[in-house]
C-alpha cells in the first residue's frame, strides 16, 4: 500500500505517546538553564546547508526531544513519503495527481515519470520557450503595436500565480536587468487596476495572464479590464498578441481570450499553484532578473531538494523545522507561527508562506477521509523586522499565547547606509534573545529600584515589567539574498510543509476549502444585480445584500 493510502492516526503511535510524557517532563524546562548547563548547545542545535545557516538552539527542546521527534517522523513513514513525492506517486490523492514541483528544478538528463511518460523533456522545452521570450523582451526585439520595446510587464494572477513570483522578483531586485519593470495585478478591486494603469503606457506594456486554470474570477476580470484599457489607449485587436501572453494549463481558454497559441506557456496538473513559481508562472521573475539568474534560483531549490532527500533527519533542515512546528502545535498548544524576515527584500515572504502553509495544511481530514485526531496547520503571520518590533512583538513577548517565530536575516546588506545594517542585525538577534531570556520578577524589581522608585512603586510596576521569556524561535542566517540562496530558502519551507502533512497524514496539495466561497459568490452576485429574486440562505447575508442594493438603486 502506498504511504498516502495508509490510514494512519499519528496520535496512536508509541512515539507520540512518548512525546506526550516527554512534554510533561519538560514543564519546567528553562532555555536559560539549558544554555548555561551545556556550552555546546548552540553547536549541537545548529547546522548549515545550501547557503543557509539554521540556529534552532533557542527552542524548548533537549537532544532527547529531537531524537523522539525524529523517531516520530520515521514511524510515520516520512522517508517513504519523501520518496513517493519525488518519484511522482499520486500523493495528491483527492485529485489523483502527483505533486512534482521538484521536477521543475531538476538538471537536464534526469528522468521523472508521470503515468509512464518522462516529463523532463517538456520541462526543458518550456524553459527554452521562456529563454526565447525573455531574451526578446530584454533585447528590445519584442515590440508593442507602435514598434516601441516593452518597458513594463504586468503579471495578472492571484494566489500562487502571484505571491511566489512577487516574493522572488522583489527579493531579487538587486539582480533586476535592463529596465523592464514588473508589476502585479491580483485583486479584483477596481482601485488596484486603476492605480496601476495610471503608471503604464499601453504601447510599451506586456500583460502576462497567469492562471493555471484560466477560470479564476479575479484574474479573468482583470485580464478583461486590461484588454479594454489597452484598446481604449489606442491598441487594436489585431495587435493584441503583442501585448497579451498567458501561462496556463487551459490553453484553449487562453486562446479564446485572444492570445496566440504560441504565446501560451504551459502548466501541468502535477504542479500545484502555490508550488508553481519554478514553472512558467515564474515568467515575471525571469523578466526581471533574466534567465540565467532564474536558473540559479532553480538550482538553489534543487540543492535543497537533494538535502531534503538525503540528509539524515537529525540534520535535515526542512524536517527539523517541520518537527519543531509539530512539537509546538501538537504538544504545547501553539496555534500560530510568526515569520519575521529582517530584510527589506524579503518583506513578502510572510505572505507567500501564508498561502504555502495555510492552503496546504489547513486540513481537517486525513488522506483516507477520516478526521485528523490532532491540530494541523498553524496560522502563519508576521512581517518585516524591525517594523514588527514597534507593533505586534509586544504580544510575542508578554501575550498569553506561545508563538514560535522564525527570524530570517542576511549578514550583508546590498545597500549599506551608515551603521543601519549593524543595527538591523542587532535588532534581529536581540529579539530572539529577549524572547528566550525574558525578564524575571527579581530583575524587574532590581531595575526599578536602581531608578530610585519607592518600594510601593516597585511592587506596583514590577508585574508589568516581567517578561516570561522561554519563548522559542529559529534563526535562519544567510550571507545575503541571491537567486541560489532564495531558491533554497523557499524550497526549504515547501518541504517543511510537506513533511508536516505526511506526519499528520493529510493531503498538502488540494484546496477544496476555497471552493464554497467561490460558489456562493456567484449567487450573492446575482442577488446584488437583482437577477435572482429568491432571498439569500440566511438573513444576515440578505440584509447586507439589501444594504448594497439600497445604495446602488438611486
Ligand atoms: O482559489 C485558490 C486557488 O486555486 C489557489 O490554489 C491558486 O494558487 C489560485 O487560486 C489561483 O489559481 P489559478 O492559477 O488557477 O488562477
């Protein structure tokens, strides 16, 4: 029986039970003490791979915890699950598909079979097709209707057809080439279209309609708006092919929209939307940084794939991160996970990881349809440091919830300004340190007394100054963002999410939960227009429909 068909309830496994008792034994575990008792803790609980350095020593764990978690992963068949993923087994069981984004970054000469057919020649063909297009745009050979070269590329897409490409192209801005500016149009909100269009000239703009399904409402509406705008600006139907291309697995729908068939870049059903930036969905990335940098991105991801496949779990970054997430979510009651990049260029990584993790692991039944007996994916949130320190970090330090955090920080800045980078790096480290050390009642009182306060004031203020500490975090350090390191970083999180799904026994690659809202949206829309007379299923929705209609009647 393939691993994903195995009806496994992870909570019944002996190691799960052992982890429960181990957790109870760590009730009074103190990271401060663990560091003072073991001078080697940092060395033992940190590792380097693929240009990334991971320090996971500031966690509520001992070496025994790590060993137990690793045993859990093995007992759940994680090794087989990883193999099954890379070998193209249909691990997305509810859609009967493999999840083969890893094939997109494999080198020439590798073979990957899907239903007995090697998909690698097609992957390479599309890379050539991308190289050709990007070269023509960069060399000024792809011209708009007035024979001027393209200066602006607009990616029209949402979800995975937006967040990954946006993260990477903006993170790699120091590698941007030849003055082609990239823009992203995702939301159906007319204001986002309006604001963007005001910056563009139709004659020098190329739109990429990026939609795996070519049926996503927001994307189609924006593509139609862009087309009307292009025509209103002086473009003609006959020259539309110079300004609109598509990336989709639904070639016919793209052709019906008016895009020339040779300008439709294929996608495959074995690549999930949130895992697709490595495919032609990454075209805006390649438009920005060029194909050789795009290939570097792929090879960075490939190096992480090899690490995930081959490194023992004790020193396997994605597996360790996955296990730490399970440790906190399932054994310490953590409900969310903060992602805190201390790097302007990585500011969008939280949004990408939000989709990656929450759309993948926001599941309540296992692959076999049975309810999962434990908590699954956490809420992913966060944002760029230092900004968060002056906003939500208060809750991390003194709130009532345990929120594990991943800090991500480069050692070198692309844009050194005086001593800003030293301060940025210092702030990152001091946050994880403060989370761990906290401030005891004794320390708080001592501090207040040194300020010369009366004993009554000391006692009144001390409880507010106490910071519990002992709050866990990982720190990922890299020299600075490069295509290769970014590829490894993003792939690392993809594998982390997959490893967790395999341990919980859920399917990380479907997303049925988003469908109901789309269906209901259609009937709400008909009621707003008055083309559907019957009231909504509930009074609240009906009341809100009437509110809208009341405003739009007059
Ligand atoms: O509605 C969710 C979703 O299907 C995501 O999974 C996907 O990334 C996004 O919409 C966009 O889908 P498409 O690329 O098919 O337009």
